C-alpha cells in the first residue's frame, strides 16, 4: 500500500471516529443558541446599565421597563408621502383593504397586530406594527401586503422610517419658501420628509425654497440621490462635504453676491447609536463610553458650523439616536455657551401633541471606558486631557446653567411609546454668532476688506476639539469678501470657463474624493435645441427655459433636466466651492432616431408633474377604464380605447403625448386623485412610458391588484375597477412582465415607439456609471441598480428606502441612521 493510500485510509478513520463527537458539538452549539453558525448575542451589558443608572436618565421605578423594552424587537413603521395628491388614496387603500386582511391573522403562532397610527404624526400618515421584516418576506398570508409595500416604497409613496426619526423634520416647521440645509443627510429618510414639506402646495411646481442635502461619505451620497429621486423634486441638491467645514455658499441678488444663510438646518449628527439597540443588537456587546468621548468634538464642530450658517430668526434641530448626555446635552450646553446669547433653546413641548418625552438633563458626569468617573474638568488628570475635554461637562455657573433651559431638550425613551431611543434639541438664532457679529448683506468687489471687524479677543471656544477652522475664526464679513473676490478672480483668470457651465471644482481648490461628476451645463437662451420643443408642446410663455440643464458639454444632449430658479442661482455662483453630486429632475429625453419627427425629444415621466402645468398641447384626457387598458397592455390599438380618447388623438401627429385622468366627484367609488402620464401616439396604437412601480401604484389605486409570481405578474381586476360590467374578477396576464423593467410602456423596442428604443440609453445623472436619470433602474446608485445592494438590504420589505450603515461614527451610524435591520433612523 502506497503512502497516499495509507494517508487516505487514516483520514477516513479519523472522520468516522470524529463524526459522533461532531454531532455532540453541534448539539451543544444549538443548545447554546447558535443559529446559522453565529452565536446568539446576549442582550446584556453591565457597563451600559451601570452608566445610565448612575446618570439617572430613567426614573428608578421605570428602569426594568426601560431595559425590557430595549431587549424587545423594534416595531416596523412606515410613513405615507404627505405632499402627493394621492396620499389620501393610499391611506384609504391601506385602511380599507390591507389592514383589514391582517385582522385576526396569526403567523407562526404569533398574533399579528393590526397597524396603528402614530398618535403624534399629523393626518394619520405614519403607522407602526409588530410585523418584522422576516415575517413580511416569508409569510404567504402577507404576500399581498408585502408586495404593496415593495412597490409603493419604490414609487416614493411610502417610506420605511423609524418612528423617532420622523420627529426632527416635523419640529423644523418647514414652509415652501424656506432654504434648508440637511448637514448629515444620507441615506435620506429625513431629507425626504423635508422635500415633502417644501411641496406642501402641489399647485406650485417650483417652490421658492430648496433643500441642500449633504453627506461626507461619497458612496452614501448616491443612496441619498436615489431616495430624493423618488420624490421627483426640482428643488433638491445633493452635495459631498465634511459637515463640520461645509463651505459658505453665495447667491446673486440684484447683480451682487450675498452670503447664503439657511432658514432651516437639520443637524442629525453621527453618533454612537446606543438608542438603536433594539434593531442593532451588535451595540449590546460593543457599547463603551469611548465612542461618545471620541464623537463629542465632531458633533460640536458640526453643530457650530450649522449655527454659523443659520439665518437670524431661523431654526436648527440637533438630534442623535444616542442617550448619552456627552453627545446630547453637553454639545447643546457648549454651543449655547459659546454663542453668548445668539442661540436659544425653544420649548417645543406643545408642538407634537401625543408624543411622550423626558426633559433634558442639567447635571451629568463623564466616565472613561474603564469605569472611572469625573464630575468636573479639574478632576481630569493631564494624561486624559486628549480624550476628555472641558466641553463635556455641564457649566459650573448655576445661573448660566439655569438660563440655558436644558430641560427643553427632548429625550425619547424606548418604553414610553415602543420606539427607539432618541434626543432632539430645537434652537433658534436671535443674532449673529459672536465671531460673526457683522453679518454682511453684500459680498463682492465693492466690499472693502479694511472695514471688516477684527476677531473678538475673547475666544468663544471651550477646548481644542471645538475650535473653529482658520476661516471660521475670521469675522464673517472678512471671510465672505475674501471668498467672493477670490471666486471672481478665479473666474476671470479661467479662460476656458464658459457661461452656464458648472463643473466640479478643481483639485487645487478642494480635495476631491469619490467619483468625478459630470458638469452641470445650463441651456443658453438662444440654443436652437429649444424652439422645436416649445412649438411641439405649445409651452406657456412663463416656462422657465433658463432652468433647463444637461450633463454634457460635448455631443448631442440626450437628457434635459430642470432645477428651480433658486438652485440655478446657487449652482452658477458656487461651482468653485462645492462638490455637487446631483440636482434637477429629468423632464425630456432625446429619441435615438427622432430627428425626422417634429420634435426630437419626448416627455419623461420623472418630471411630468413639474412640466405639465406649462404644456398647452398634445394633452389627451382619458377615462379610468382607458388608464387600466393603457397600463396593462403594452401597445393597445386605438379601437381598444374609448371613442372620446380616440377623437382627441386622431388629429395629432406621431410623437410624445400627455395622458391625463381627471377624477369625477359624482362617482365617489372611483379614483379621486388626478393622474398625469407620459405616452406615445403611434400610427395605430398608444403606449405609456411609466416605470413599473408607478404603474402598479396607479393600478392599485383603481382597484387592480397584482398577484406575485416568480415568472410573471398577473393582474386581477376587482369589483371596484369593473363596476361598469364584466365578471367580478377578470384575470389578465401582464404582457410586459418579461420586459427589462417589467413596465407597460417601458423603454423597449416597438414598431410604434419613438425610435425603437424609446429613450433608452445611459444618460448621466450623477452616478459613477452615468446610468442615473434614464428610464432603466439606477437613479443614483453606484452600480446602476436601483439603490444598489446596500439599499436592497435596508428597507421594510427589502427595497430602497431604509438606512444603511455609514458615516464616521465608530459603529457607522452617521446622522443617527444606523444599520441593522435597515430601518431609517
């Protein structure tokens, strides 16, 4: 017997003898709580309990309830997009159909609680339930509800967001004319709320205000883009900067440059995330006070920078998903102290009726990761001075401490309303910060640097970690003048710079990281591209054509985007200062072979609600039955639609059209919100250009239900949509189920389509692969997929809309939006 044969026999014997031992070991692992090869995390941390018991953040009689709530899974919550005209229809659909189906339902022996509205959220637009993601995905009884959530989340009509995460935007009290900065925005759940509030009046396509959403993580910015894209707003800009040193922007006002101060600022800072233990169970074993000590300085710098850029009379919300006063009250107290009366804590106790909360702390101590306590800065040995700073302690002066009104901060505890832990403080700015006493109204060549005030000799900071940057330590007027003049000189010296072109800033001006973005090029007023579009669609004279832009300086312009007038102003005046990831919504797409048509551009569904108010021609009013036909059949012939619809379209030439459904108040059983869709008038048929999930949304609102199938989708017309006759349930197979995006009217080859590919392609909208903004999936993701793998893992039902790990905190919980089950924090 050879050496190899003997070795193989020896191995077989060892495997045979070890089999029984392995079985025993496996049983031991199972008994010890091992599942899938991973040990079960024990939800205990003695240091955590000792720390918070000592700080008395919870009344003694409630401690057991507090800890018990932390060990329970977090309820699933969802929010209905409030500004869309069909929010009431979605709410009606949820309450009358899907929630009723959950009554008396048991899954795996667990009774399913019917979702309940959050008592403090306006108009019943936010709901919570005990359903977990696993139950939603795996249970056959919940398949319809799960598919509804998937589709509506993708369409932007529903957002998966943790309950406490909805509080900061509500407390900002946003109005449509407000200029808003979201400093640590990714992945965008709170940003989406801000956008909704900006568009509270749907009759105004371009609100005066805008949202600038910033995040330091370049990759997370693309997830932020995808979240914002779902809401189709021309008033959103995504930028990529360190929030603690986000540049001051300027705007042109009457031909002169003025510094941009924001009316509302959301400062949802990176945090240790110990309020998210119910969904991020890793925090149980990783928790230590060191995380908070390391983040305190960054949090204070971000809050300080936000306060500097806040307009007088403006409101800033500071929030974390941490319960630690080092990250909460200590930051607020230090900020108030250094502001010398410029900032004031607002009492918001009456603004969210029904919300339970605890007042902020006025006294706390600092503990090291080794369990050593310090009640005062003077007790801290020199060896600890780099780790522990003076700003971490409450002010010594009791009168000053009392004047801060720290009790006005809101502490949300898990056991009060079955939520996560959260901290919120609302600040209002009464006057400029001490080092910015002369807040200038004019910036530019005409300003004289010598007239700028000198910095106050009394330094406002309380420690090394909170010192303003070199630019910040100057008076604001001096900084603004220098920046304004420098920016003008750069523009004058740059011979290659053309009007209306806003490219990424040169590397010598700012350190670039991440992917290189395409430029933002505004269409010149005399561009020959626009007159044929204007004539074909009979655009109103009030149409703001100067707000149209493209993302290329060479070759044919394939996609046209639109921004609001205010964002155009920001873009043109700050291209040297900021790195813009994305802005604008797509309103027009070039047909690949459409030069022989009267107009080479077709309408894009993404921006149709913005563009529609200006279109005066090529509008076809359709009935509800026609809408169902158009959305369930790929290319319905004219004879399949009503005679009224055909009569409107028969005299139109081939090309893009608007399909408009107007609700009939005399028929309360029918859909009671208007629908505007992009379509195509072919030689003998129509088609719609509506993304799959938006199509499914419209069908559901009209009583057409989608039944899931791995290989195909079946549509079931219920009594609601067949009221005019026919069987109670008529089954149809969606002809388009096997198309690339599964959408009726998706951009695939057809004889009646605008060009065979009907607007396909890979036009850039800010993603690395420049696949964003097309009709294919990929609005803003890194890999062209809708939101990317990160987003896939992060929502209520496995779709985009949840939060992923990211940011600069130790456990990657930037902006209070921690990872875990993916709920938006």
